[in-house]
C-alpha cells in the first residue's frame, strides 16, 4: 500500500486545482463581505485521496488550514482584525462525501496559521466536499495580496 495521495478537484469535473487552475475569489471584494469562489465549479471543492487509484493508505486525522503564499503564517487574512476578534478571514467546512461517511458540518470555521478545521478520515479513492469562503471584516486593509492564501491539507497515516 502506498502513501496517501491528496488532491483537490473542481465540483462535478475532472479538473484538478493546482498552480495553473487556482481557487479564484472575485476581484475587489468589499470590506464586510462574505464570498465564495467566483468560479461556480469550485463550489464545493472535492478533496480526494488517491482519486481513481484505490491503493493508497487511509488519510487519518485530516485537517484543513490556510497559509500565506510563501507557506508561512503572515498577513492580515491570517491574523484577523480587532473587529473580527483577530480571527482568520478564510472559513471552511466539510459537507458531502463519496466513499466515506459525510462530516455534514453545518457551520463554517475560521482557519489560518495554526488554526485548522478537523474533518474525517478519507480512505483511498474517496473524497470529501470542502466548502471554502472568505469573511472580510469591515476594518480589513485593502489592496493586492489581502487574500493570497493557500489551502493546506494536513493528515497522518499508518504505512
């Protein structure tokens, strides 16, 4: 059995999310707004373990988070603002699954830096539906890079 093989795909499509096809939010998001990705096929995202393969190890203790474009924990979208209680701007939930039990998380949870959202295990050739949005507080800074986050998938496995 091989190591887990996580990958993100667009909803109902065979298109992988990667550097050439990133998660895209609308340009010019207003302060005080809650927005989902602007591309409707990216709502929700599908987090797969070994899509189509079926030979990878179980992804256990899966957690979702957000880091900055450098893979570190810098920026207001991670640190938050006084108005939002210094919570990260990105929010996620796991709702919907194929090949595993659905988490059915009703509410979104802020993620970023060292703050992660726990979701269930993902066996090989199975997926969870991941809903991502940004909640930009009214006192946020404006400008380029305000939402330059990278979705992070953390997990453990037993070889």
